[in-house]
C-alpha cells in the first residue's frame, strides 16, 4: 500500500492527460510523469530515512513541495521554507529529459530504436557514472542535466522495444550493468514483425519471436525509409519506415485502444527502472548529497568574493565579522545557510573556490585571508566573480568586496551572460580609503559595477571603509530562505516619480532599498500614513543611511494592500523591495521545437527579437500551486515605464503556465507576476530580479557527451541573425581557463546559419567530475546587438570498472535470540562478512543502510575488508552498502526473522526490497 504522502505526490506528478512518451508540457507527458513519480517517491524515502537517522519524525503537513521540503529539513527549525529550488531542480531534469527528443532526434541509441541495445546501454551506464562523478564534485547542475538525459534513454527502452510484449513486468536490470550480457537479441537478419496495413495493430510481434523471447525494437526513419527486411518499425507520422512492409509500428509512446495494456505495462516498467537507477545513485553518493542534487536544502547560500590586496584589511575583517554573525545568529533556523562559498582574488592570482557545508570550516577559511600584494590600481575582480557564478547554485546571492577597479573588465559581457544564465544576484561593496587615494574609484569604473549589480538585481554600495560595518546589514537581510522581490526599478538620469507596490499577508521582513546620491523620498502605506527620508524611526519602519544606500525595514504590523514611495533625485538611483514568502515563481524563456515528440526547450541566451516571447513559469503557493490564482504576467522595463502583459496564458498543470507575449518592450526587462493568495484572500505581487532583453542574433550549440582528461573536445556551433547581415565578433571563455580555439569572427547573412567549431583542450590532470562552463558570445560590428550561449561540459575519466563490490558472509551467530520476538530485549546477534572489490578500483566507503546495530570493519585499504555487525535481537534486518571509488554500489542484506525472506514488492516500498537476496550482494 502506498504511503499517505506518496498518493497526493504521485497525483501531482501524473495530473493531466498522460498521452505519450513526449518530453515537455507541464505534467501532461509520460516522460515527465514517469520521472516525477519516481523522483517524488525516492525523495520521500530519502527524507524519511534522514529523519529516522536524526531522531525526528517526517510528517509533512500537506503534499506541496514547500511542505515536503520543510518536513524533510526538520520540524524544529523555525522560519519559512521555499520549494523554489526543489521545483527548479525537477524542472532542469524534466527539461533535459525532453531535449533528447530535439537534440538527438535521429540517434538510435538515445531512444533504443533500430535494435541499438548495446549502444543505448552504454549511454545509460556512462551517463550514470558521470552523474555520480558530478555529484561527488558537488557539480549538481551538471549532474541533473546528465540524469535527465539518461532517464529519457532508459524509459524509452520500455516504450520502443518488445520487452513488455514478451511478458516481462519488471525492469531489465542488465541495462544498468555492462558487466552482464544483453541476452537473446534478435540479429539483423531475423524478421520480427508482421504487416499491419492499418498502421495500428494490437501486437505485430511474430509468434516465433515471442516464443523464443527474442528482444527487438522498432526501426525509426526520420530522414529515410530504409530498414532491414521483416523488421518492426517504430511507427507514427514522422517514421518514414512505417509505410514499408511490415507496416505499422510497435512504439508504445501513445496510449490507444489497440495498445492500452502494453502502454500501461511500459509505463509501469519505466517507473520501476527509473526508481532502480535513482536508488543506485542515492546509495553511491549518500542521502544528504542526493537531496542536495534535487534542491532539497535550505535555500540560503552565502557566497563571498573578496579582494585580498594590500589595502583590504578592514574589508576582510568586516566580511569575516558578517560571516560569523550569519553563522551564529541563524544556526538552527531555516535561514541557516546550506552552503558557504568563498572566492578570494588578488593580482594576478584569483581563487581557489572554497566550498563547504560546514560552518566551522567556513570560519576557519575566512580567518586565513590576509591582505597582501596587488601593487597596481586595478585587480582581478571579475575573474573571481566568474568563478563564483559558475560554482554557486543558480539563484544565489553573491557579495563582492573590493576597493579597486577591474583589471579584467574584458570579462564584463561574460559576467552578464552568466548572471542571466544562473539568475544569481550580485551586490558590490565598494570602499574608499584616504590612505590609498590612487585606489579610489573613478566614476566610470563605478558605473561598470553598477551596471553588473543592476543587471542581476543586486546593489552597488559605495561607502567609506570606516562605515562598511553599517552597510553589511543587507547581507544578513538577503542571506535568508524564501527571499522574494516585490519591486525593482532604476532611473538614470534620476527624476521625481511615484512607485506603487502591493504587499500581501504572507510577506515577512519587508525591506526597501534605495541606492543613489542626493535622494529624497516619502513612503506611504494603504491608509495614507507617511514617513519621510529624514525620519529614522517612524510610524512605518526604521531607516538607516550609509554611503549611497538607504535601507528601510518596515514594521511587522505593516498594512496589507497598495503602498507608494515617491522618490526625487536628478542622479542615478535604484529601488528594490524585498521580503520573505513561500509564494513565489520560477521561470524560463522557452521556444517550441517540432519533430516526432514536440515540446519546449529553455533558451540558453536572450529571447529572439521580432517574434512573440514564450515563458514557462512555475508558481508556488503556501499550500502548493492550488492555493494561488495567477492574474497578470508581464515584462516590465526596469529603467522606464514600458511594460507588456501576457496575451495568452495556458495552464500546463501542476502550477505550471505557458505565457506568450506578442509585443516585447524595448530595453532591459524583468518578469512581473500578480495574483491572488487563496489562503489570505489577498493580492500578491512578485518580480524576477535578472534583467533580460531581446536580440536578433541567435547561437545554437549542443554538448552531446562528456570529455575525458587530456582530450580535445570539438563543439560545433552555429550563429544566425534576423537583422542586417554583417561581420560578427566571436568570443568564447571557460571558467577553468582551458586552452580554446575558435574563429574570431563570422560573416552572417540574414536568416542563414553560419557554422563554426570551437575546440577546448582538457589538461590530462583534470579531476574526474570537473564541470567546465563555456560561454560563447556573438556581437555585431557596431556593438548594437549581441547574444550568448552558456553550456556545461563534464570531464569524466573513462570508466572501465563497472563491477560492484562483493560480499561473502562468514558467520551469523543468532543462538542467543529467543524464539519469541517479544522477549528479544536483552539478547544480541552477530554477523561477520568479507567485502572486496576484486580487480576494481577499490572500496571507498562502507555504511549501514538498515539496522540499529553497530557496524565495524578493518581499514578500507585492505584487499579484503572484514566487517562485523552486532545488534539487538529485536533488530532483525541488516543491509550494508559498499561503494567503490567510481560509484559502483554493492548491497549486502541479511534477515534473522524466522518468518522468511524479504517482504514482497510494492511500489510504495523501497525498490531494494525486491532485488536483494539474503547475505549476498546483488548485481544490477
């Protein structure tokens, strides 16, 4: 019987018509529902195991992602928890799963078409190894992208082959283990199908193929109708082979009256196979890392990029003080950071990136920073920021401390591309010192930092070193969970203007930030009560001013409704209103693709000019997506009054909406969303922070595989413009500074792709699991138009060890255990076993997966590791997990229960229950 939580979660994943193994479109596609069903079930199992291990109960108050995440992180931590990162992680996996149908539409191995079984399995096993390696290196975005593609191929096996027609109801475990043979494959000369003149028949597989249990799959021809004589076709309008005898097709992508039973069986087998692969990854990387890969962690991540040149002693000390305050004040709350990242930079050196989930380690690392070097004026600020953007999770808040201009200002366009790609927010703390006048910031360089801050939705705060401690409250404000933006605007040059914004009942810790010189303002609440800039403590809130920053923290008894702030200045100023709320949204600019399985793909660069813009938006409420109603969605120009609202909103299910906007405003815009919170019956207003704009030029590139250390990777890419043809400058960078070559320019003709190749050489000593972020940019000769593509390349050492560790039980001593379980209390039992990885890479970890006893073992460096388990006779089951150095997982299960072996399989139980055999390791 499924758990009470699993039922609504599975309904959530499966809602909408499940019609085909197609990729994208909310919860309406089978690839999404298969993946979502398995992921949600595995998340629940993992959260429950973590709760049990840490001594608390896992009892979600509901089925929404927010309630699931809060229960998983622990009931004792106070504060709001946003499900945005969990949603984002799921969407990344779904999106990459779907893109296999666009990027590899004619690749037989990616879909198990045309009997490409060995090649398809190779994609699964190498992709799984890459996912594990990325997770071990904490490159979770790369891991999610690879996992999505692997799952698509694995799931297609059950729809495109005759596995279920052969009577199989369980997954084909040999697909996950290249050490085991793929048995009884039909050879190329063996006919497999009968003719189906109508195109759709209940079962075309020949009787002798069924009797001999021969494995086959349908041939698919997107560009050609050729197929071997007598072979099955995939079928469907896009398969040119389906009109060649034997006609028809055996694909179970669509559920029809003639194949409903086979379609349902394929879906069931695909869900079980997905669960099996996820379980293998979970055991290889551990529960905590598995949940972090899926975005289940406290949403706050603290990222510091710090100038360590000679004049920065005071700034470093203040950054250290802020980190200590964050750690000490937020410990035990949902606002406690889930990760700390530190990137120092000097001149000419920058880095390394220091990442840790341990607060004490962060205290130690930031205490090691010393101010030294940096003889000339500018420093390598943007190089350090590039490392932060490519290593921090998406939607992070990054804080940069410096008192110098950027020597590497040529990176500015790359930084802008990375900000837009990651949707991270960057704030600069820019200090001046009388002792180092030559390092004081010029207005032009300050504008560079202001441009970058505004583009990301951050702040550029200019302050004297002596006043820096007063400016860093913004870090405490924003290093918090469930942070949302209500309003963001900028004016350059400044002018008198009144801005309105709606505050809803769910908002907490509402803060207004204004940056600029010579600014005056008046804040007005819905009842007409006002407070001016000269009132530091007033009826509406507490105001502070340091340098060019005004900070207004509203009183906790603030009124719900429409607020106004009137600002007057003739100089550049910015306005931002933030708060904490679980009502939020995530978004991607998308484009539709056609083919056998059409869908939507997230854009890597800026949306295309001259055509409607589409966004896929996921909306989250306090009790899931059903607790909010979406009203208007639009694009708002931050620096002007222009705005465009969605002309067409399509409900995709599960809180996902597709918004099409026909007329896109000129200039840089953000996404604005308004709606109704059903819990409080109040209007809410939310806004994205990252500035975006349209472009007439487009870059297309696909990374189709991982790369090995020492290899030179060739990346084809194409550039096209819908504007006037001209020569475009091509530039490319990567965050590891690996050697690259590419054409410096391309001559573009309107509407025609110009093709080129980028080569990147990976040093031979690069660690497996390294994630390389590539940025390709194209800019017109006038500089008026440009676009970018951001891609990720995983470096994975070639895996030759696919054999799981083995276990041999030496002895089991249960003589002391009474026959009656009720009398078990004072008695104990013991198990001894030898574990080895044979000729493999060696065992890296041994852990207790189930059992309340004590596990000890000899050193892991031994060829044969002796393990001892000692437990109360009341704890009758033990499962030990052994993981080797490349992530192969071996499992040892033993039960002393007198009633027999492991429990029977149900989907609500962990999958290992049906796979494990007492006292041996199971090879998947």
